[in-house]
C-alpha cells in the first residue's frame, strides 16, 4: 500500500470545536471555567510564540488564561515560589512552564515542583509513570495530537509497524508508549530510531506509520524518498 502524508490542519479545527462545546457545557452545568497558567522565563523568541499561541487558543476556547512572563535573571527560588502559588490557586487547573529554562535554573527541580494533578505537559515523574502503565491523567500534547491525527484520519494503528525517529522525553518516548498500549487507537509494534541507530533507512523503509520527531536526525525530503514506502499525496491534505 502506498504511503500517504497526512496533515493536522482540519483535525485541529475539529478538535478545537469539540473542546469549545465541552468547555461551554462545564460552565453551564457545573459553573466551572478551566484555568491554565503559563510561565515563561526569559525572552526566547520561539518560546514567546508558543506561549502566545497557547494564550490565544485558551481565550478562543473559553479557558481562563493566566500568563506569567518573568525576566531571564529570575532566580530558581522565585520561580519555585510562583509554582507553589499556582499549585494552591483554585482558579488554575493546569500549569505549563515553557521550556527551555535559562541555564542557571534546574529544569528538573522546577518540573517536579508542579502538582502532578496540574501538570498538563505530563512531565512530572508521577504522570510519566502513569502513562507507562496505560493509566494517564494527562497525555503530553504533541504525542496526543499525533495519536488523534492518526485515529481521526482513519489510519489503522492496531498491528501496524510504527517507526519513530527520535527518543526525546517530550515526544519520542511518550508517543512510543501510547501507541504500544493494549487499548483502542494503539496496539502497534513500535521501533524507536535515534542517534546510535546503525541504519535508520532499514527501519523507515518497513514502517507502516513513520513519525519524524528528531528533524536534525531525519526528516522527509526528496532525498529521503528511497527511505520510505512508495509515497502518494492526498489532495485533501496540505
């Protein structure tokens, strides 16, 4: 069967509409407005864009959004104090600390300080462990988006050979765990390729589903056509 590139544009629109309705029902039936707090330390341009997009989307969906922009020289204890305050704030149901953090701040210490019940990124070890055993409270956003894109595009995941290029804690490892779970929308056979993989093309050529995470290591370009199954483009996808 020829390979096909799928896009998340239309799927994202559909999911946003579904969320908008769910949030409206929470307000109407339970007088509850979900609250998301974002924390940005420094002025990294990419991070500013990401946080801005999250704030914009939250407001469009009807989510209470609280943005905390801190200077790059913010101390670790000051940041921990803010997180403690957000952990205790009943208006806030989710906390998202934008990464990367400045070098003088211990990233692990900060992420571990977030209440696991408010850790919407799913980075706290409690949430990582619950994801591993198939009982997550939160699914990491990018891996969850990938899985939803596959499901909603009608891609058969069960029994499929999935090859993931990249083993990051943010995307590669979580999506691997999610797709091998014994549940609907999973049950795949998963291979992870990384910087020490001897022959990445050997694995990518046999993939039924190929997920490129480490773009610096491998990305789909015309030069890589011979490293995947024959490719077709769906005109309905961009």
